């Protein structure tokens, strides 16, 4: 009893010492992640002594959770020790070799990895290899080929056990992404063996996402990663580097698994009745693929092929998503806007548009993507930015017309619309499109039903902020007045309401909506001239209504 208590206290003290903020960088305690551990120089002899590292591997072997997890946490911090602490490169290489040998033994035996906390911490330990060590250092360690083989097997098993290792696997993907991005800088004859393992891991990850969809998630919505788009894209941050390592074969694999699902989804659109659960699975699979393609387009770094061939492959993948967009709002699918799986798919498509725009439509990318548009022209007839923008804006308009129940989809759609409108070149291009001209002239609840939903009232401000951007970009008083006509009709309607009716709910919600709309327009006034246009439109003609609203609704904060 005394011995076990002593072990527990020794491990706890060791972890506290290694976790200390030696240089006052105020580590974020809410995060698992930290940078290099700045251990003081007087500790050098202790760290270079092989028994120091070994004692924590021994403790991991002889103890059970939660003590074994603490031993791994100590090893995670030791793996993060600053480079300059070591006497020379030889001492650091010896330390690295010891770390690799210790982790290799755990990988071979599977010791303690049946415990979830141990498993997660061990993935973090492997992930630290990417932060503190270069590929050139790893390949020169004796036993590297056995170690990398075991890490690859462990990664593939983790991907297959997606329910068990859902959050842990991203540490492993981070390790592999760092390894592949280091390949161009690898010198010497020592083989990295990445060509053998990375394609299998890429395919394993995609397969595991499909398996998770097929198995289904619990009813608790927080369990489904497709519901948190921002977190999902953060988690996918490392994966594109693996895909682009051997981009041609990876893209062929993605296309080969996407096309049958897309074909089935297209056929389902033509049917009158369908199995809802089966369609939900198809939409979830498509959502995963679209998110993965979006993540790939987010980065343009590639180690395996030229920029031109990379653009052509980007076009091949993008073309499949653009084909999907032609189907999502047709036939039977146009009746499914209330379905969660459909909403997740549409949010994936919006994420794809956001990343595609930054890489190939944004102000900086207007003249540097000829290969991509040449291939898109061959596949879909989209030969320039304007045609592509029209596809994006048409989808934005469709979402705003058809979604009234999903605030997430509406907010995401409006966010993309604002991104496009606030870009100087993209904003100018938008004004040439008939869809945008229609939106600017007909921003009423008859055309965009979400404006009638009180719960979406905050979204109205973003909508009108975007419309304001587009109106003021043309700098035309005549255009401004004609564009404000829908709001003028609301003013006229409220001004004609008798005093007896002014305290009704209908007037209350109309006032709230009108004020949110005007706030959006006001936010878009970025010069004296544009502010003057709005002020002159409001004053003095419409000030009596605003004063009446204040005096009649003084007890209602939402109106005030």
C-alpha cells in the first residue's frame, strides 16, 4: 500500500514539475496542447541520463490507469523538451532513439492501450514527434523502419475503431501530415517509407468516415461531427497534406467512392417516394466527401506534383461537388429542407464554396488558375470566374428561399454571401449577375421566407449588411432609392396603422424586423456619401414613425 502511494505521489510531482511554466508564457490551461517545454539548463544531466526516460516507460508498464496515464503525460512533456537543452546533436539523437524504442515496445505489446485514457495519451505522445523532431532525424535512427511500420498499423487500426478513437486519431494524422510535408527537405539515402503507408492511411480515413455514417450516431446531436462545421474543418486540417502527398492516386480514390453515391442520389431525386433513413445515410456520406474535398482545396501545397497538374486534379474533384449541387435542390430532394442530413450536406457545400473561393475566385486568384478553369470548361462548361460565381450565388439564393427552419444553414449562407460581397473584385462581379440584381431589388418575405421567422431576426441584419455593401458599391442615388423600395413599403404600411393597432404583435414584429434591416444597411455605410444617402432617405420623412415606435413600445426592450 505504501509503495503504490509513493509511486502515485512521485508521478504526480514529476508531472507538475514538467508542466511548470518555466519562462512565463502563460500556457492556456483549457487546451491539451502546448509548445516546447523550456526545461532549465541545470536539469541537462538528468534529462540526458537514459534512466530518466526509462523510469517513466517502466512506470507505465507496471501501473494501471490512472497512474499509467500520468506516466504517459510525463513522457509527452519529455518528448517536447527544447532542442537547445542537449549538449550536442548526438545526445539529442540518443534521447530520440530511446523515445522511439519505448513507444515501439508499447506498439508491439499493446500494453495498457485497452484503457481509453491511456490510448488517447499515447496518441498524443506519438503526435509530439511531429512537433519536436524532423523527418531527417527520425529516418536516421536505428529501427526507424520497424517503428514507422508499427505506427502505420496502429493508425490504421485507430481509423477502423472510429467509435473508440474518434478524437485521438487527429494526433496521428497530425504526425503523418508533418512527415509528408518534410519529404522535400529530406537529404541522404535513408528511405522514409512514407510512399508505402500514406496512401493506405488516406484511404483508411475516408473509409472510416463512411463506416461511421453506416453505423449511425447516437440521438445526441453533439455526437455527430457533421453538426460542428468549424470544429470539423479544424480536425481535417492535417488530412489534405496526406491527400496531396500522392494527389493523383488519392483523388482517383475519392472520385471512385463518390461517383456511385452521387449516382444513387441523382436517381433518388427522380422517385416520388423514398426511404428517408437510406437517403439520410447517402446525404451523410456525400457531406463527408464534400468536407474532405473542401479541406483539400483549402491548401495548395503539394509535394508530389506540379502546380498545373495539381490545378487539374482540383478541378476534377470540384466538378463532382458542382455536379452534386445540380442535384441537391431538384426533384424529391427539394422537399427535404427540414431533414437534418440535408442541412448537413448543404453546410458542407457552403464550406466547399468558401474554400474554393479563397483559392480560385478571390481577389488574388483571378488570373492564376487557368488550368483549373480549362478543365472545368471541358467537364461542365464553366470557363471563367463569373460563371462559377453564378453557380455559388444561385445556391445562396436557393438556400435563402427554401430554408426557414435551420438558422445554422441560413447564417452560414449569409456568411458566404457577405464574404463574396465584401471582396473588391468579387463584389464588382456579383453586380453583373441577374440573381444578385434580383436579390437587391426584391428582398421581401415573399421571396425570402426566413425574413418572416422571428428566430432568424438576427440573420436579417447580416442579410441587409450584404445588400448594403452591394448597393453602395455602385455609388448611385437612383439605384439606392430603388433598392430601398421594399423597406419603404414596410414604412408606409406601419405609418398607416391606426393607433389602436400599434400595440399588436404584428406591428411589434414588423418594427423589430425593420430596425434590424436598417441596422444592416447602416453598417454598410462606410463613407460620408453613403451615410448621407441613408440619412436623407430616413430624415425627415420617416422620423415620426421611429418616434412613435419609441413612445408606444417603451416597455419592450426588443423593439427599443
